[in-house]
């Protein structure tokens, strides 16, 4: 008989950097983990306006790494238009920020 340990929620490798950058831009960020990673609002938005964001690690081709054991989450994101972000820049774009890269 085998024993399978319960899945412990693991943050994707990009989550901490995304949260830090959003907070640097004055976003209020909560880790809700389910059904998506982040619940976000900005003080300039109308009251009770929130956005969801799902942080993902990138694949070698630069796409969000989608796991087979998260099909319910993927369905939720598709049904509700929740964006995936694999970098802080993508997260800012998903929040509607126009970011100009220096250099």
C-alpha cells in the first residue's frame, strides 16, 4: 500500500519578485493562493475594485508553465479572464501599467 502526502501549496519561482514589483508601484497585494495566487488593488481604482493574477514559472520557451494537476485552476482562469504572469513586467502590464524600459 502506498501513501501519498497531501499537496502543499508551492509558490512559483516568480511570485516573490512579482509581488515586490507590484508593491513598489503602490499596489495592495494579498496572497490568496486559491483559486489564483494574488488578489490585487490600487488606491487609484474605484472602491471594491480588485484584480486576480496567477503567477507562473516560465517554460524554456517563455510561456507560463501549466501543470496537469491544476486543471481546475486553469479552467477558472479561462472562464474569468485571469491573466498569467511569468515576470514582474508582465504583472504590471496585466494591471494596466505602461512600463518603459530604460536602456
